[in-house]
C-alpha cells in the first residue's frame, strides 16, 4: 500500500508553500483547512514502566504477611496484594512520591532469576525529576528489592494535549492502522472488534491497537482529569507553557475549553524491538539500551513512528491536516537533545517461521495439558498468555495462519474442551 501524502502547507497571504504555516490546501480540490486556532499545549511522557529481572531478596516477601504500611528503602509505602491480571502478586505504593513497585512475578519462583519487578511512575513524578535522576531513583528501589538486579527494558506512554480539535465522529473509519484491535467508548457503550470499527454517540474515547503492543488512545482529558480529581494538577501543567510576554493569549491554555489527549502507548516489547532495529546514521550502530534514561533522546522518533503507524486520513491516500500538524510540528518535551535527526528508526521483528513456529504449536499443546489438569478456564489462560514476554511471537505465528487474537482464544478454548472431555484431567 502506498504511503499517504500530506496536504500542502501554504502562507495565508501568498499561498506559497510554507512548512510552518497552519493553513493547509488539498491539491485535489483546493479545499482549505485553517488550524490556526489549534493550541498545542504539551507533549510529554505520561507514564514510565521500568522492568527488572533478578532474584527477590529474602526479606521482601515476609513484608506482605500483614497489610498496612512499611518503611522500605528510605520511604513509607502502602503494601498489599494485586490482581493476577497485573502479572504480579504484591505492590508497594507511595502516591505522594508517584511510584508503585509491583513485586513477585506470578510465573517465576522467588528464589530464581525472573522478571520480579516492575516500577510504575506517575506523571507528576516524571515532571519532578529529569530522566537521569528518575532512572537513578528507580534503580535504587530495584536494588533494594532484587539480588542480581538486571534492567529489563521499559514501557512509555507519550501524551499530546491540544485544544481546538476534537476527534471526528467517524474517526473509526478515517483512522487507518495495522492494529488488530480497535475500540470506541463514550461513557455508556464499549465495543471491541478484530477487523472493523464502529462508534457510538460522539465517540468520546477511541482506542486502536493492543495494550501488549503499540496502542493509540484519543480521549477528553479534561473530563478524565475531573473524574479522577486531578484537573487542578493538569491545569497547572498546561499553564506552565503559556507565554507571559505575549499580549495575545492565542496559544495559551483556555480554561473554558476542553482538552483532547492523543496518547501513544508503547509496550516494553515494542520498545525492545526499536532498540534492536534502530541505527545511528553516522556509525551504523544499533542504539541499544534497556532503560528509560537511554530511551529519552529517542522519544521524538517514537512519536513520529506512532503518527505513521496510525494514520488519520481525509480521504484515501491523503492525510488529515491535523495529523500532518502533530506529526511534523510536535516535539516531546524532555530536558535533553533529541537524536531523531541522527537515527533511522525501525523495529526488529523476530519471526515465528520454521523452527520457532513449530515450537509455538508444541508450547500451546503442552500448556493446554497443564491448564486442563489445573482446571484453568480459557479466558484466564488467554489473559495470562497475553501478559507473557513471548506473546508477540505467538500472536504473529497464528496471524500468519490467518487467526486473529480472538481466533487464538477460540483455538485454546477448543483445545481445552477436547483435552478435558476426550482425555480427562487425571495423571
């Protein structure tokens, strides 16, 4: 499929091409689109999830025998259990610090090396420190939790906040992507599907892609912030970019207008693919790296890649002007020089062909036998499989055979049914 073309950006008075103009013209029919009223408030990192491998220190698990609070690594934490869907058993949370430690992976023994720690960092903690300080803080907590600590890649969410633009009612039809999953939510209805999309009402929230891959989410940030009692915080963030020397507050935050958020969510497995496939244009070396701090200079590259992976089109083969604006003009706000002009960004995919594909089929068969013995249902089994680090290669293997993610679920359900009814679950 040919790459869509951008509409021309032209100067308002002369109509000559101008790469910085907010006036767009579609060459096919001379239609003009004026985006001068769009306010780009902020593009920044909304969430960081740093993963670690190692062996749990022997004093860690006894901390969770009783609920309540604990002093750990120089901070006071609220301790407790978490749901199995998270992939972890326990958490230490300090909302004032803006950090959650998710501890003890369900699928690994505590006394063996495994992915036993994930540190989640909130927006206010990210804003309060530069990337180097934040990485040092996360590593300090990781060392307190794990022996043989190893940094094991990070996940990031990049969030663009704008005023003067809201998603069109038919965004599900106009936003094109390779994602197998899309959703449209408005406060009452939620629909998810594998190959096509529909919207309900105004479509106040639209989601494209999978949480275990690259996901785009577009939603009303003002309403979400108000519902979670965080509107004051976000208004202070949006006002921080106001120009105090500009008499005309045309591009300043307007408290009387809702903010729309366009958010790109990168799973840590996708970030890993970028670090293995992206090259320095001068040296030809792979960028590498397993930490948030190492990823920060490449966030502009991830933003641009996401705007190409998800494409809002005006018509077939032609970008919507707003999508051109945010893909060309937006820069992620971080206190470090961007390396986007010095790097060729590409994902390195490990294929599921041949030997690997055969192993996938063997693994699924053995997994189903164990699940049947433990009386685990298909829904729970499939949810656990999606959280596993090897899920992308399993998904791609079955995609090559024409199966969607829902098709994989149905396949596991049928195998479980056959294993239980025909062969029983006894040893």
